[in-house]
C-alpha cells in the first residue's frame, strides 16, 4: 500500500483551500506585481517642467505617462 504522507508530512490529497486563504494569496500575488515609483533626478524634473511650460505657452498637447504601481497610465493633455 502506498503511503499518503509526503516528505513534509501532509496528506497528498489535502489540496483544499479556504476562500479566505485564496483571496489573501491572490492579493499577495497582486502586490508582488506592484512597481516602484521612479526616481527622477533634478535634470529630468527640470526637463519635464520646461516641456510643460512650453506646451502651455504654445497651447500644444503633451503625451504623458502617469505613475501607477500596476500599469502604465498614458494621457494626452
């Protein structure tokens, strides 16, 4: 007869998961996809400011990608 215990001592057939544990696991997986906020140095901040001021003065549009921890959020203003 085959043993039902694995190396870690759990039954091989005990693969049921509670809904609360599944939700917590899915939330943890989602948090792992989270991206860090980009660090902009002073030159990059200055360049962005110049482009925005120039766009405002010329009444032209600018394509931007706003920070979002999970996906890129493009806008055109």
